[in-house]
């Protein structure tokens, strides 16, 4: 297996309770501190682990981006019309 730049590969041991310790170099790279929440995703025999705040941030940015575009379009529809232009120009 070849490593990519910035890739860290570590081996950990699962305890009797199913717990693992995240190696410190990986915790630092991920910005994970004591008390942080993590999300585990299992798909096709693989497990992905990421900080919950990352998923929340990514989803919120996408949602707000959509809402911002929608509100800009609505505002444009409300303000950019011939009737209002004639009224404002005649004041």
C-alpha cells in the first residue's frame, strides 16, 4: 500500500468495551479534543470517522447557500419590475 502526502496510518487495539484511542498525531490533524463528538459511518466494509462539527458545518453551509440564492432571486423578482420602476421614476 502506498501512502499519499499527509496520510497517516496507525494501528490501534479495540478494548473489551469496544473502545479505541485515536493516535495523537491524527487527533491533532483532525482538531479533535476531549469531549468532542465524532460521527462513525459504515459503508461497504469500510468505516469513516469525522468530527460532528465538520459534518454540521458542511451541511449548514450548503443549506444557507441555497437559501441565500433563493432569497436573492425572490428579492430580485420583487424589486426588478416595470410597475415599480415607473412609480419610483415619477416621484
